[in-house]
C-alpha cells in the first residue's frame, strides 16, 4: 500500500510542480501590481494635493498657531537712570533697511552702556544722494517718545563750557568690529565713553551680534523696529493712497524684484546678458566686490542667481495665480531693459509700481530714501509679499520679519536652489511636467508667513519668533503674554506724564493681536 501511494504521488509530481510554478508567478505579479498601485496611489494623492491647493487661501494671513506679537518686557525692566555714562553717536551706512537694523542696534548698545543716544545719522549721500537724513524720513518725536522707557535720546550732541568758551562736545571716533558681542560695548566702548564723554561709532552697519542670549534685548530691537521707527506723515499718506488705489479692485500682491545691476554683479550671474551688458556687470563687480571666479551654471544650481522677471511670472502661473492678479513691483532700475519685463507683463498685465499708481508728489524724491520707504510700506501692507532674492537683501529680509510681526501676513519665498534645475531643464527643451514640478517646490513648506523657529542664516530681523511673540493660553510660562497694563506699569516707574489711549496702542507694548493698519498708516 505504501509503495503504491508513493508511486501515485511520484507520477503526479510534474503536474503539481507546474501548478506551483504558475501560482508562484501569479503571486509575484500580484505583489508587483499591489506595490505599483500603492506608489501610483501615493503619487496621485501627492499630485492631487498640489493640484488642488486653493490659492485663494494665500490671500489671507497665515495660521498663527495661537501666537501674537508682543515686544513688551516680561521681566524687571527699570527705566533709564537720570544720569548716563555719556553720549553715543552712530553713522548708519547702507540702504534704508540696513540703516534701520543699525538704528535698532544703536538703541540696544545705548541701553547696555547706559548711554544717551544722539539721533542716529543716516549715510544718505554715498548711494541715495539724499540729504534728508533721519528727520527727513522718520517721525523724530514719535521715536523719542516711544523709547523713553528704554533710553535717553537727544537730537544733537550738547555744547560744553571750557575756559569760558562754549563748544560742542567732541566725540571720540571708533570703528566697531563687525558683529561685536555685547561685551565689547560694555568694556572697550564704555571705557572710551567715560574717558571722552562721547564716542562716535562709524561705520555702524552689522556692528552688533544678532544672536544674543538676552530675550529682553531682542524685544527691545522689536520695539525699535516695529513701533518706534515710524515714517514721516507725508510718507505714510502717500503709502496709504497707493494701498487704497490697489485695494479698490480687490487683493494685491507685492513683489521685490532684485534683478538689478548691483545684485547681478554681486551674484556673478551674467551669461544671460548681451556682451555689452556683461562688460558693464564685470566692470561694476571689479569696482565694488572682491575678485573671485564665478561660474554661472554653478552659481545658478546653488540658488545664487536672482530670478528673472519671466521666471517669477512662471512660478506664479504654476501656483495657480491668473492674469487678473494685481501686482505691485518694488525694485530699483531693472537691468537689461524692457526685454526682461515683456514676458512677465504678458503673463501678468496688471503690474504697478510707485511711479504708475503713486501720486505725482512722490516723483520729486522717488530715487531717494522716501521712494524706498513708500515701497516698504506698500509691501508691508500687501496681502501677499514675494521676495525674489532674500540672500543679502536687507529690504526683503526686514519685510519678512515685519510681516511676521504684523499678524503673520502671507509671504511666499521661492526656493531658488530647488527651482534652478527645473528652469534649466526648460531652457534645454526638457519642460515636461514643468508646472507640476514648480508647484511641488513652491508648496512643499506650507508655512507662507506662519510662526517658525529661527534657523541660521535667518536673521532676528527676518524672524523674531519666539522672543517678540507670546501666547494668551500658553502652556509654558516663558511664552505667556504680559499683562495688558504693562504701559501703565512702565509709566509709573518712569514717573512721567500719562499716555493718551491712542499713543498707548501705538507703543511697543501693544496688547492687541498684531497691529491695526490704522496705527501704521
């Protein structure tokens, strides 16, 4: 019996073996199909999520996550002593926003040195050819009044009497080290101030380290930057007029196009220009920047080349913005002429700038600091802001920080490094899935102006979170919002006159969630 059964099984074995083989192949095919379906489903879902993002939501502010801006002190913050150690003069060099950061640093320096700050000087002649200075751009009285809890400020260095003669106190000139630590000011600079009665720090751009481990000093920077530094009434009036005109037809976005001669020469991105234009850029680079061999393709692949106007337009169209979108352009003179703007204008015909939509009175000083100030305010108040080159651009970096502080307003920052191979493929005739690839890059972060941790090389002026923000219902004590009566508390310590209610709402201790537009313009 056993041998007969064994014989039967041995005769059926080839058939079973074939069946087993066929079943094995079927299982493998089934597994491959499932895996393919899984990846296909995942890819489809990814594409679907990108394809169906509602760009209309970008016109609204970003999700705050329960945070609001607050630069009020949250620990003991005594008023400045009646007697100070001397006078601090500074000369702020660079453009409007580089000077703005320098002013913030000067206030911090005066605070830690217990110095009286002389109204900062603005280096307006070297580039702007604008002699208006601080009083011509900023509201001086508001600046002094807002910071009276923090430091003493005078409009000019005082006169002193010596041997029967009266003359201005001469300040000892010092060139501060770049990104100097707080200790440099409290030792070397303070010693010279006590010795001479006054010091003059020049140049004063990037002369104080941005990352300092004292949250109250970072909050002081925010009080200066977002509250004390208010443009003069005529600048605010022009800005309001432009914003109202743009808003009369709905939402509008602002774009900072950094496609200018100085930036292109700095970046070394010259291959797309004519031989004559390349000659101009090379000459400018040799005269203004360190000698360095720069290869266009390499620079572009690492995201160092400014986006062209056409590339900006293609990004917007890929994201889902149509040709009815109203755009305010903030920029200097674009290099290369109108041939670079024509493709952009063909995609988005509703392009404006302060010359086309602004009042005639602005044109009197459009190239000076006033024109830059108006661009700053319009970009601050726009529904969406797009900086096309946020590297060494103080304008873009400061605005991103101000919009974050001003209620998490939407900011779209193109990742030039991630976009570079997509645009280069397109130029080489490999434009398949171009818009889809651009969308994936542009929507990958999903932040668009919401609160996020500051990571180098991001500056405190670009992102002052969390020091200058708080939570009403905070789990951590350090994140809790200060009391609403903080103005009165500081005022009582200063033993000064009472504040009226409107001024109280405009000072650095604003207790509302973000700032109201009325307080800005």
